[in-house]
């Protein structure tokens, strides 16, 4: 079922017309085109409409399968095609599609891709508690048993570190740093993913009040990145967390002030809120 079909079904069940269903969240004309499948609807606006009409969003989303998945019977998707759909949906932060692909993978017992969507859904919802421990452990098993690490693996790792305890995360991050620190020909995308892993890991270490050698490895890796504009933020964050671990709050505040003075107000605010 498409998004439009699910909305129309819910509207009919409530006995509403399209104007009443749209509830001034979007125009009636726009809503009509969403029902007909001509337009997509922003996730937050969709959730607002569902909330107004007291429609359970979880049950609603379970009905939806993306248009691109509606093939005739017996015409199956390849593993690579589904994987590409997942990465595209995550890049666009399309939670509805991630959940629909997750449902598709579960129904068709495509376990590795199913567990990948589980972690990416958590990343988009920022809610680790939504994963039962049993599912979390299975997800780790399927996602991190592979040896041919690539940007796909790094993308999943950077968005799933919060699902690990510090010791598990330390083991993964140490292995990643050990492998990639020897490579002098990293692509810009791989470098970005490695930087994100290190920064997310340092945040995890701080909030768990942990002290281990891997946090020093992560800081050293960030500091050792080539002096190029695209690595500027990673180097700032290396300095930032180093001063946090040194309890030098004057320097921490100095870094936050520097970020604010250079147009990174929201980022500085978000980081400082997390520390409080």
C-alpha cells in the first residue's frame, strides 16, 4: 500500500473529507495530490496529521510499501537493489521509506539488510530504547561479522555506535582505526565517515565516563588528518574532546566561542547542551 492509499483508507474510516483530513497542516489541493500518489509528504507534517486524528503512527507506517517496491508477483528484488534503496532513503532521511524497506526485508527474511534498517531507523529517530536487546544483539552479529569493510560498513557503524556499550564500541573503533590509519589514499567520503565514527565514539566515551586507550587513538586519528578544509571540523572536535577529557573547561568554552563566532552557533549550542 502506498502512502496515499493508506491516508485515503484512514480518512474513509474516520468519515472525513480531504479538507478535514488535511487539517490546515497542508492545503487541501496538496493533500489531494498526496492521496493520488502525485506528491510526497514531509514526515513531520504527516505525523502531525496522524496525531491530530489520533491515528497510531506505528500501525499506519506498517501498511506502507514504497512505490518502487510494488512489482508484479514473482519479480523479486536483488540484494544490491534493496541495499541501494536503503542508502538512498537514509541519505534523504526518509524515515517512512526506511520503515517500509524494513518491513519488506523482514517479510522476505533478508536478515542482514533488515538489521541494517533497524540501526538506521534508530539514527533517524534518535531513540536507542526502541531496539529490544535481543534484536540489538542479532543486529550486531549480522552487521559486523563481515571482513570486507567498505563505506557501507562505516556508514552503519557511525550511526549505530550508540547501540554498543563502551567496551564493544572501543573494540570496533580500534579495529577501524588500525586498518584505515595505514591507508594514505582514502577517498573524501571514507575520510568523512571515519571522522564521524571517531567523533561519535568520543561522545559515547564522555557520556559513559570511560577512560581507555582507544579514546586517545580516536583523538590522534582526527588530529593526524591532512590539513585540508574538509577536515577542519574533525580537527576542532579532536581538540574539543581532548580538553573535555583534561577537564580544561576554559579551553572547552573557548572552542565553543570560536565556533559561534564563525557561524556554527547551532552546532555549538547543541554540543554545549549535551554536556550540561
